[in-house]
């Protein structure tokens, strides 16, 4: 990782993050390998040193194996040790119920496990997570309520770094995930109020792995019972048709009976209600 870095116009924002972190003592960073938590982890290492920072990775059936591997690779690049903590959000009835507040119950489980299993062992004085300034404005971030309940720090948001600034800082640090698309947990592929189960999560993971093997980096498999609703960028529609047989075979191997290509294309949060398209009957 770059150590002597010029952040240009973002330097005041980085300085504000550094100022917050310097009083944190030994810090645990709730870490996923995404650009937000990775940028926070890198800035924490620069501010405190790798001997005072621990990346805490929550592992459960909702975390894809590829994401787990990628997170370790990013932490290694940064030079931060990783502590894995097994989370059991699936044991929480409110999480399984899969309401709009599912992330609250997931983050509550993670932060509780950090408190119970990691903080004392690694002598942590504080825990932080990678909420950014754009996240604060979104109404669908119930995980932030859990962070407040556990007094988890959010240095990026407090310093005013929005998503664009986070990515610029990540590029300046040459982080391998600087341009990585958002990769929410596997449970986000299951419609609200349909129960989250390990079996459904495994189905989604296997189906998306088949799509990745065919070269679709940005994709989602939305779980609708026997139907897999496949989202790829509109620019990849023609290729999806060209490799239709392999695509259908791979997704069906995960246990789906039907495979549908969503003509609206790949988009984050597509299970939230969408506005009606003009002209649609």
C-alpha cells in the first residue's frame, strides 16, 4: 500500500479522518473488503500503525466465499491483520423474517460478537465501520442504528467523505478494490418478507458463481422460489443470449427450475419498489 500519498483536494477530508482515528487507541474495523471499509482500514493503518488496527470480518452463510477470499487479499495488501468472527444472524427470528430492517439485525449480531469475542482478546479501545456521507442520507440503512446502539465510530461519514471521495482516496492508495462494484450480502437477493434460509443463500451463491465463471462480473441472481431472476448490465444482454445454454445450465444446477433475464438490467436494490416506467401498462 502507498504510504506517502498525495490526496489533492481530498486531503482535508483525509486529515479529518486521521484526526478522529488518532485518539482511538487500538481500533477494530468492521471489515468486508468493499471500498468503504477497505479505505477506512487503510487510513486507520496509516494513522495508527498496523500493530494498533485489526480488521474484523464477519463470516456466515450470507457471505459469499469469493467475497471472503477477496477481503483477506485486500487486508493483506493494506498490511492489516484479519480476525474472523462467526456471526449467527440466522438464529435471530427478526433477521430470518427479512423485513426492511434486516440489516439492523445483521449489524447488531456483528457488533455484539465483536463486543463479546474480539474486543477483550485484542484489547480494542474502539470499533469503527465504513459508513460514508452518502449512506447517512439514505433511508434504507437500518444498520446504522445498530452502530449507534453499540457506539461504533463512523469516521468517513463524520469527516464528510461521500462515495465518490472514498473511491478517489482508495485510488490514491492504490487499493485493489478501489473500483469494485457494491457487493451486498447474499440475503439482499431475497425479497423482503420471504424468509432468509441457508439453503436459499447457498442457491444464490452457486448461481452467481456460475455467472461469474461465464465472465459476468456485475450480476445478481434474485431468488423468487423456483425462478432465478438474472440481472446483468444491458450491455451484456447480447452475450447472455449467446451463452444462453451455459447460463441456464449453470443457474439450474443451483436448484432453480426457471431462469429469467431481467430486461431492466443490473441495478442495486432492485427488490425495493420501483417507479412505473413511462408508457408501461
